[in-house]
C-alpha cells in the first residue's frame, strides 16, 4: 500500500476571537477621546485622512493607509478638521508571536490590499447586526439568520490579510530575512546596536563607528538588525531621534530650532522635513494637535 505523508499546517497567524468589524463615516470635527483594551485593533482609512494617537505618538493616517494598535495601547481618533472621512475598524484577539511585527506600525500597502478589508467588512455585515456608524461599538450581535460559517470566513480573511502583509513587507527575491529560524540568528549584536543608538540619540553616529564599538562586520550587522527589526540601523536611529523630539515638543520648553540643534540636525528645515516624513505632521502641527488631543484626554472634556 502506498504511504502518504501528512503535513500539519503552520499557524503563523492564529486569530482566536473577532471583537468588532466596523465602518465609520466621520464628520470633519469628529473626535473620539480614546481607549485601551487587551486585543489588537486595525484602523484603515478608506477616504480622506484622520489623525490617530497611540500612547504618546500622533499619526496622520491618509487614504489607503492602515495603523495597528497593539493590546494595552491607549489610542484615540479624530477627523482632519476640513473634510468628511471614512474608516474601517477591525479588532480581534491574536496571541501569535508573528504579530510583534505589527507593533507600532503604520503601513501603506498597494491598493490590492483594500480588497481584503472590504471582504472582511462585507462578511461582517452578512454575519452580524452592526450599527456601522457607532464609534463606541463594544459588542456585535449575530443576525437572526447569519451567513453560514460567517465568523470562520471573517477569521480566515483576516488571517490571510495579515499573512500577505507580512509577505509584502518582509520577503525579498532572496527569501525572507525578517522571519528567520531562531537558530540562524543571534539577537546579541542587535541588542548591542540598540544600546549604542539609544546612548547616542542626541549625537551623530556612522556605521563604521557602530561596527567598531560592537566588533561586528557591516554586512552581518545590517542583516541581523534588518532581520530582527524590519528596519535599517540608520532608519531606526532616525526614528529614535524623532521619538526624542516628540518628548521635547510636548515638554514645550524648546523651540523647533533648539530641538533640531539638541538632536544634532544640521539644519532646522531638514529636521522639519524628517519629522514630517516619519510622523506625517510638522513639529508645529504636532505640538498643536498634541495639546488638543492629550489635554482633552487629561481634562475629560
């Protein structure tokens, strides 16, 4: 008798619960004060743009972009102040280790990915009786006659969507350099680089200086750092500087020009362009928006 080998499918992403599937049309002056919860949330902008917060970060989210809120992260949502916008909100429970990739991620995949969002929403509408205009939706009730297997299809669509996002952002022609087996890569050099970058966030560092401090070669450091973080060393260093800049802006003690000098940006204009590239907002608009959102959160207004 011929013997067949049975393969057990790998569960890279395993969603255990669907919490909400929602679509919101937001008035230009809409503001949701925010919340935190113990599950994941995806915000996808279908039309125009919105402003989101994620803990201390302020993110300008444009049409076609999506933002991940990790479990426990305080987040809020506001319209852009000049036009009506449309967003999809999908929240779910997932404990898979691969979800770490999506922490603090704002992504702008190609337009083909919107079909997954629309499919999830359409299946949600056939399965649940959802008031799709309620930003404070806490519980979805099943329809009296829901589509057969609707919950499973939502789960499957969402898992396929997330896996394809991982492929889109991590795979290259030479293979996947982010999701490598643990046995192939040590995290020790990455930890050392992280420490050096944090200690020197106010100054300047070259790759040669980092290699000298760690005693690792350029090629190995590049590959190890990219595989573990999904970013280049310089990209991460710039992001650390911008995070420090956000803190200084919120403290409201230094001007934009002084903050640029504090973080070793040669020109204030270059600092402003870099800040906007990373955050989507200029430093002055970030300061204004932060006061509007964070003070509203603190005052309960």
